[in-house]
C-alpha cells in the first residue's frame, strides 16, 4: 500500500473517500464539522437519527455526500470524547481501511490524524496508520483454488498533517511502519501455512529466500549430522519421531560496528506439534501448526531489520522440528544430555519447545551476545494467566525486561512481566537427571522459563511466551505475527532510530 502525508480540508479534498471521525457522545471531529457545514448537516443528521453513534471502531459509508468534493464519506467511531489513545486511534484507522477494502475506492484521504491522540506525535500516528492498514489488508488465500472475494482495488492512503514540516516526520513513520508490517505479514504467512507445507526444510528455504533478497543478511543452516556432533541431543530428541529432519536456521545481520556484540533472537519453530507420545487431544489440534510462530516472528523481525538497514548487529536463531509419535519417538522418562552438558529427564514429550530452545540458547553463546531473547508459543499456562491480550515476559535482567516492556507499549504489542526465581526453579527437580522438563501444573509458564534460564545463567536474557498472542481462534483463526512489532521496536530503539 502507498502512503502519503498531505494538508487539506475534508470539505474540498478531491478523493475517492474522505475519512472523518465522530465521537461516542455525538461530538463531531473538526473534519466531520467541515463536511457537515457544506452538506446541509449530513453528518450531524446521521448522528441525531441514531444511524451512527460513534462507537469505537464502527464505520458508516456514505456515497456522493452533497456539497463535499469527495466521492465517498466514511464516518469512523472514535469512542468517548477526550479519551482517544493510540490503541483506540489505531483500531479506528484499521476499521476504516477494512471498510474500504470491500468498496470500489482506489484511494482515500484520512483526517483521523487531525484529532488529539494521547502521547502520539505525527511520526507515531503515521507509523501506526501504516501498520494498521497493512494488517487490515492482509489476506491468506494462496492455497485456495478460487477466491471467495476478488482482490481489493484500494491501495493508496493519504494522511492529513498540519503543515509541510510535519510531512517529513510522517514520511519516516510510514517507512518504519511499512517495514514492521512487512515483517509481521511474513510471520503471519509462515504461521498460516499448514504443517504439510511449512516443514523445517520449508522454513529454512523461506529464510534463504529472505536472505537472498537483502544484501547484508547472511544465512546458515545447522543440519542434523552437525547437530549430533555438537551434542544437541535435546533438539534431536524432539525430532526423532518425525520423518522431517530438524534444522537450526541462523540469520545474521551486521549493521553495527564489528566489535559490537549482537542481540540474539531465538525463536521456537515446532512446525507441527502432536505432543509426541504424550499426545494432545484431538479438538483444535489443527492449530498446532501455529507452534512455529516464535520462529516465524524471528524471521519476520529479521526482514524488518534488513528492510530498514538498521545500524545494529542481530543474530536470529530458529530451531525447527516436527513433534510426532513414532516407534523412534522420545518416551516419557527418557533422559537426554543437552549441548550445555546438563541432563534432562523428559517427563512429558509435549513440553518439547523448551528442549529445542535450550540447545539453541547454548548455541547462541558462540556469538557472545549483548542480550538473548527467546520467543515461543511455550505454555498453555501463560494463556490461562494472561489470556490472548498480553505476551508473558520473564527475565533474569530487569533492565532488559524494562526495555522490552517499553517497546511493547510503543509498538502497541504489549507484554506483562512475570516472576522467576529459586522457589519456582526447585519444582524442576528430578531423581534421575540434573532436572526435568516439566514441573507440574502450578506456575507452569514460570517454571518453563526457569528451565530455559538454566541455559542462560550468565547472559542478559529474556523469554517471551506468546502462546496466547501468536494466533487467533474461531472465525478469525490465523496467525497474528506478534511479537514482530515489539521486537522491531526494541531493536529500533537500541539502534537509535525510533
């Protein structure tokens, strides 16, 4: 989608559609008042009649508004007056774009940016306008033999700014927003692909394609034979029940000074998770294709980093495997020696994500990272704790945790800080190995993080449990691409560009 920033009046702008806001109490935005003044009180009349109530995210399309120069008028609800924040504004903007995608409008002019939005400047509004628009426009229909609806013709969006000076800030915002949206869309696509298509081999090929498209992005893949030599027995134990060979995908971006230690992102990619011998119940098992969304988010974030040519060093590691039941599959009670030399008793083969992550975290040490962040659809316990709104954040470094929390707020991709510590760590005790891979139902998300922390003791480390945020269920079922916005903002902030 093309984005531009322009000045102008809602009443006189020539466009396929003028987008204006209305508040819940019936108060018209400044742009809506401009339209109202030239259209014989069209907007206020719709409000008084009850045809439009200004509910947050509601839309109403009016064709050929009398007196206005625009071919269409789109009213968008902004919720309660005086309480419009970035989240609400972004929701309104996304709703507007979604409404226009089903019309014949090819372009539109949004005046929603003329409203006062708490803690948001021109750059921020432009960036989130681009992200919300691309998110609304995303479609996954590549595997359908015929399309339910034709592709939309809408592809250009102008955003109102106060003056020419603001256009520069908006232009930067659009650039950053589109780069984040590109990475998020890539993560969504990889997540939405079925397990029979998106295997570990496919995921490695997708990463190679990404690297080929961006100069400076390097890729290497650790294959099964090399994993055996390295002693990555935890990762290998997960894959041994599958005919699909595991991969450790490594993407390197060296945009910063050579001597500067990189940030390492480690993303869990179980391309399909049956639970192994500890097999999952049948209902909703199809959604276990989303168990690779942590790895997809790392690949998507690396796409954003490369597109923006960020002046920072980043290494993305994606351990990829399929967890299947088979005569060779790991059994409950099996003990494996990890790459770190520590031994793990596998009490539950459905707690496999931490097994592939622990060897990848150990492997990340060779890059001497300044920080290590792992991202995983790790535990159902995190969904119980936080639902589907916030990602769980656990860390051994409060400063790193605060950076990630701040990035989540700025990106509107929020996380919540959960504890870890010795008391929880005690629950991982094993009679037969150094520790077990599960610790019972109590505080399951926290003890899973404690398991990972045993492989990151002297590192600045954080863990993002995205089990509740990586995909949606029901009619809206599909990958969300989270936490690409959070990770991208974190790296952009560290690089000093946003």
